[in-house]
């Protein structure tokens, strides 16, 4: 479903399609129940009609808010902020607070980004999650009530199955009832699964992106050090990997209260209830997140991605440059340079033959081809979870995420200007 974000035709029709679906199931069904007199047990009662239309009203209201509420944006008081110890967003040219991700559809860093929903054309984030959850709750209740109406009428048809056809419902009424039942069934299943996943994220205080990161981290740890023991970062230093616990699960009630922006349970499912907001002073809500203390220190999430680090280290030309050797070679004549090159080549071939001879003596040795690794990754779609999803499927800008690992195209002076130089406050301009 996440891949629908990339289809322009569907992107433009997503919200109108949802509105059409609500209209069809919510109002065409009532039109059929009230005007097809042959459908027993007749029209819904006045009480049932009021309840159903009240649910539809709350559904429309919560959907409108899920679509229109801003997913949040970070506003910095200074033009350039000291980014030491923080992640950096190359697209926003600003620090990236914890749990934030750069959405390629919203074109900004979104606080506590869960995913970019194609059906709301909006990010499910810290500020929109309460409205998205309320929308799913009221939608599912409405679908269940419609399912109850349908069950009443189909059960009557089954009871009268042995009567002559002219005593049963009309053909148009039967077709309309069947069409509503089919659409309602598939919609109920799809939104029921979505509600279960959303409630799970709510209870455990874990976004879909963070669940993807945790699954990748556990898969990496289960493989053992053979896949990451020799990884070095772009600076040439060894990268330390350790098993991390998800740090933002701070307790059942606290998780839910944090996500809804209030500890008042009565407001959690109130259609006009509010949502968390980003603090304007650069600290607090949206900028900092309480951790459970299960890891040795705070701030270790998200876990490092060995694939990203490995590619970053290979893509940084200055990572392993020997400037003294380059100067020495530059002073050689062409014949001296060629002779030294041939000597190095012969020595490399000799070492390679010696190494291969030793490896052939080891039984069941699993050859690791570095070039093959690159080919497999380049031809594939990157790491995917058990559902076949990548970060891109949740709306995350993977190109920005790649650049985050190594700013290989950015001069050092520019990096220093961005990350370590505090400029004057905008108000001073």
C-alpha cells in the first residue's frame, strides 16, 4: 500500500476516492435500506439511523483533520545550528532531532514520522497520529454497524429461501445489497488490519519506521559479527556494533498518553480532541524523547546500518588517502612510476595466490566476494523487512539518508560552516 505514494494518478485521486467510498457505504446503503421495501426487516429504526449518521459525522470530521492537520515542522531560531552530537539533514540543511525523518513527499523533516499515508496524502506523525487513530476507530465502528445491518437482511433472505422468488427482494435490491456487502467486507478487512497495526504502534510507542529499523537490527545481530566485524566508517575508524533495545517504550499508559498529547483518557477518542505540538524553544516536545534506560547510554537509536556505513566508507575518496605517498609518486619520472606499478602488481598477485592456497585448505570456507556484495546491493532494492518493505515505502527520503552517512560531495569547509559555526540570530538581521 505504501508504494501507492509513487503513482501520480493514484496520488491525485486518493482523497476523492476515500470520500466516494464513505459516501457509497454510508449513504447509498441507507438509501437502499429505506427505499427497497422488499428487503426485510425494513428500514433501520430511528435510533439506529441516528447512531449510524452520528458515526458518519465523526468519521468525516476525523478524516478531515487527518488530512489537513500539519504533520509538523522544525523551526530553528538560528540560521545554522551547532550540530555536534546530532544527526544532520542534508536536504533541510539543519539538525535532525531524534525520531525525525525527512519525508520525500512533504519535503521536510517530520517529527516522529510513522509513514506517509497515501489515503490522507499526509504524514502520520507526532501531530497527526491522534487524528489518524480516531479516524480508524470511528471508521471501523461504522463498518461493523453497517455489517450488522447487512447481516440482518441477508439472514432474512436465507430464512425465506424456499419461498417463491416474487415474494423475495427485487433484483435491483438484491444486486445493490450484494455490492454493498462485497465492498464492506474488503474495506472492513483492510481497515481492521490497519487499526490493529496502528493500535500496536500506539501501545508500544513504536512507529512503522522504527519497527523496520528494529527488525533490521535484530536480523543483523542474529547473523553475528561475520557481516560487520571489519566495518570502518568514512573517517577510517572501526564502527562498534552492539545489541540495542528499543528505547522509547516507556510504559503502557505513558506510551499512549505521550502519543495523544494528554493523560486525560476521555480526550483520546473525542473527535475534537487535540494533538501534541512541537515546542517552539527548541527543547521539549518534538525535540527530545524520554527513554527507558535499557541501553548503556541514551541517544543510541536508530542502530547503525552496516550497509550504509560500508558504502559510505567506500565512497569517501579521502578516507584512506596517503598524501605523503601521493607526493612521492608525483615526483617520479614516468619510467620509475611504471616500474613501481608493475612491481606492486606482481606482489599483489603473489599475495593473492598465497592466500587462495591457504583458503583452499580450509573445509567449508564461505568465500566473501566484496565486488559481488556491491553488485547484489546495487541490483537489489536494499534491505527489506519480512513484509517486503523498504524505508522508501514509508515515505522516507533514502537519498537523504544515504547522504547522512557520508557527506562525500560536500567540502570540509562547508561542513564546518554548517555544523560548527553559530551564526547570528535571525532577529539580529
